[in-house]
C-alpha cells in the first residue's frame, strides 16, 4: 500500500489550536496518553493493534505544498504559521505496548512525548489508527475463542468500510487469530494466507450442480470445497458433493463442503452423517452466513461437526459495536521554571472520565502460577516491588483496594520512536504480523479463562499506586478549594 503521509489527516481544530500555541509561543514539551474507557462487546479484555501502521504514518507525516495551499485558501491561517508547517515532522518520542498485547480500560497504551504542536496535530492519526484496528482485533479474538479448535477465516472484504477499512480490518483480524483471509491484496502485502472456494454464481453458471463441482475439482483437486446450498443442501448439494468428492478420493485427494445458509446446527449434523455414511469421515465442513461469536459459541456448545468458520461482516465492521473508545489526553506539560514536567488532570462531572495525572508507566503483575493478576499504573519514577506485599488502589480512589506480592512484574510500555525516528528498522510486514499474533496468543495463555468468557466475563484489575493516588487526591482537593 502507498504510505500515508498527509498531515492534513487531523481534525481541523487541532490546526487552529496549533496556530494558537504558535502565536502564544507555547511550543514547549508535553506528554499525551492514549487510553480507552471500556472494553467493547461487554468483553473482559481488548487487543492492541495498529501499531506498525501508526509508526509508519507518524514517521512520514508531512504537509505537502498542495496541503499548505489548501490551508492558505481557508483564510484562517497566517503565512508565517504556514511557513512553520512547511518543515513540520514529528520529532518527539513515542512509547507503546507491543502490538498484539492484551489491554484493559484506563491504562495508557500509547504515550507521546513531543512539543505541544506536534503532539496535538498527531491526535487524530493516533486515535483513528489504533481505535479501528484494536476494535477488529478484539472482535476476532472473541470469535476465535468461541470457535475453540475450529479455524476462523476472514471473509469480510465486500462488507468492510471502504478500501482502507478492508485492508486495516484484514490486518487486525490476523493479529486477532484468524487463520487466513479472502482479501488477496492483504495476502500479498502482509503475508496472510489467502483462502476461498467458490460462489453460488460458479454453480449457477454450469448446466448442473454436479457439473460445477466436477469442473472445480478438476482444476483445484487439492483444495476442493463444494458450496452445497445453491439449490437444496440435503436433496441436491450434499449428494452431488459426495459424487464429485468420491472421484477426488480415488485419486488420493480429500474434499470438503461449505454451508452458507439455513439452520447450521441441523444441516451440519445431517451433512456429517451423510459424509460418514458414504465413507468419507475425513471430508471437512465449513460454514459461513452472518456468524458472530455468540452464534459460534452456542453451536460449539451443541457439539456441531464443523471444522472451520468463515466470518465476514460482524468481524471486519465490529458488528454491534461501532467503535473503540480510545481517547487522547494531556498528561503533563512543560515547567517554565525547568525541572520535572507539571502533571495535568482532566476533571469531569462523570468520575469515570476523570483522567490520571502525570507521566505514567504500566506494569503487569503475575502470581506464583504465572497468571496475570492485575495491571498497575505508576508514576514514571516508581518501581513495583517483587520482594514485599504492596497495596494498590482503584483508579476512582474510592474504598476499593487490594494488596499483592507479585512473583514477576512486566513493564508494558516500550519506546518505539525516539527523536522522530524508529528505534528499530521497519520490519517485514509478514514478520511483524506474525509476531503480533504470537504475542496475543502468549498473553491470552496467562489470562484466566474467567476474563475470556464471551458472556459476563470477570473484571480484570487495573489499579494505581499509592503515589499516583495521592497526586490525584491533591488535584481534587485543590479543585475543591
């Protein structure tokens, strides 16, 4: 894909604020956090995705001459400010979690250190990139968990929100655990296995259903999966699939069938009986048709004989969840007298929207069995002890707290950009995706099953240290005065 470079990809008020900062000589260091407010789909966890896309965009973010001409035509910006933007590029530092990380509400997943103008203009890009891919990766992880051992194929290109949406969604679904995609361009660019069989139009183009199956089997004997619901699944489709499949088996190949409509539980069970009765227990059954994690989980619980699931619309669009709730908030600003940066905090009539002040790190605590116990937000000069029991507090600084002595502490934020440049060379896209996918599987393995339930999952602890709690209380008490 072409690199995305235009710094016009930002909300207009970011530019009007940037000009205001410039005029008031406020182009000083600042720190912004990106975090999200709640898990989508009423789930127990989320998945961090879109990082490599973001790094690529941030390190190439520029205003072209035509971009500046457009801004000039709006009669809103001074010539000297547009001259300033002519040389604009990100010169700051960015810390993030690793792509494919399991993440939870209210913890920083991206931390940006930059001058105020650069950090402000970056807001839309950061949120757009991370919010969408994290939503889709989270949805996919839920679908994969529901399918248990059955492979999940991504079939969503035709239902995705435009070209960019389709490419980003396919990338995110692979991180989330999909085994392959029907999106051929994504296969080329990202190294994702491409998969697909036939459409109903293939079958309808031949004189008979059997002719269609036999023609396909002749061309693709090693990957023949027959779509059996074009006319009548049980009275026609499966019978002709068995005839065409028998010819393949005689030649040493296997075959499969796909269902795309009807009562999937009943039809898959009947189809399995007929395949077994015909002497083809090795033949596979794939299904599609507006599948969701709830539908798949219910079918798996019934013991359906389904080998793989083709999921499209609900996986690449987010289904019943329109967006990821990521936000980008100022956490610290420049101290004009020098020294440590000044923490900042957003207040709200809704306590859940009150932010955690200061420059923060995130740590994951593990118990003696190697399972994740809690994520802890700490100020950047704090460390979490593994030699003593420590008390941690709910971010709302109410009565809720817990004490814990971790056997292991993992720091979750890592520097990915420094002084506007990558901290490591750009990876091969296929290698990058594979690592993110493997990272997710590793992190899910140490997350208790109660957090991974599709319905009514347990709430994972995200807590703050005593020092951060006291800083937050100080802001609140000063505001009351």
